[in-house]
C-alpha cells in the first residue's frame, strides 16, 4: 500500500508541476549594532573632546580628557613623600653621616695621643720615684692620668663603632614599610592621573557623542559610543517548526530594500527560551505559536542599525 501511494505521488508530481514542492521559508528581522562605550573610571568635568561623530579611530587614539589639576597635585605630594621616605630609610641603613664619623675619628685620635703622653709621663715618674727623687703622690697622680686616658680611648672607640652602625632591625623595617607605602601611594596617584585621559578601547567609527566639554560625568557613564568593524548583527525570530533546521555557524542570506545582492550572515546565537509562549502546556497546536530569537553576524557590507531585513536559509 505504501509503495502504491509513493508511486501515485510521483505520478501526480509529473503530471502536475509543483505538486509536493516546498517553499523556502523567510524570516523578518532587523540590523542591530554591538556598540562599545567609552566611559571614565572616575567622575569629573570634561576638559576636551578630541573626536566627533563619524570619525574613524584606532585602538589607543585619544577620545577625551577630564580635568586633572587635582590629580597632578596629589601625584606631586605622593612623589615628595617617596623622596622623604627614601631619605629616612637611607639614613637608617647607612649609619652616621660622614661628617659625624670624621669628628668621632678625630676625637679618638686625640685621646690616643693623650694616652701615649700619659704613659710616657707615668713611666718617667716611676723611674724618678724608684730613685727617691719624687714623692709617692706624684707617681699616683701620673698613674691616674694614664688610666683616665685609657678609659677615654675605650669610650671613644666604642662611640665610633656605634656611629658606624646602621639603625636597629625594627627601625629599618619600619622605614622600609613607610617607603613601600609611599611608593604605592605614588603609583596609585599616577594611575588616577592616567585615568583622566580616555583612549579608544577598539578601532571603529564614533557613532554618538553624548556630552560636551565642560559637562560633569559620573564614573562609568558613557561619553561616546564606538561601532567596531564587523559589529553588526541580524536579529530575527524563528518559528518552533523551523528552529531545528538551523545550527551555529550556518550561513543565511540577508535581503533588504535598496541593499546590494548577495549579503550573508553567520548564525551566532540561539535563544534557549521562546519569546512568545501561550499560557498552556506545549501541545502540538500550541507549539506552532512559539518563536525563538536568533542572531547572525553580518559579513561584508555595513548596513545601518535598525534596517529591516529578510533572512532566508541557504541550501
């Protein structure tokens, strides 16, 4: 029976042209652009805008700059604190200054010379005392002078060693931590100053400028929009019955009034949830009312955003 029906269908298709042929489905949609927005990291007043709508820019080109007087002052103050912290750290790690060391060495040399003289005087007095030429009191006085000179030499030697020593470990660690904090503050101040100058994150065309110089903008507020090359996509809706016929990466045809022939797009997105659903369970009849959002990246020509188009599946 099935063989007979297949034969009959084929016969009718020969006799009646067009019987059994299916018409390729087309779907209505529109062009949408994926804009990149240029925004400041921090709030401020716009000082200059270096581009206008329609300009082509490259990644890294200057777009606009916020007033930066306050950030410059903060950076100068932070750099001054770094200089002071570096000097304090060097002072604790290198010991006394050279002038202080020179004074300590000179005092020690004088004390050593006085000690030599006291020793010679005590030695002479000892000989004279042995000969009975000087009293015992004179010998005791010269010996006391020698011991005093020896004590002074020992004191100045120790003082010179202390002057040559760097600061204690705890003081050095504190100075090092202060220096690291000062450098971190200076680095942050440099970043804050750099953030006042906004450059193009991508190459493309300046689509819209939303502010003028002199206006105040908040952090994260778009000042202008950029349309990158190849950032146009076709948005259209697929009925539930047609959805399974498409796959990621498929090429679809794109047509519109006044557009060049041969436009194509590559399927790049399928919505998992239907955009229009009946408030009942998915019966066979109700499934026909479901539509799913799909997107395809436009290749080739650049159509204006919002342009209505017709999408068709290519064989």
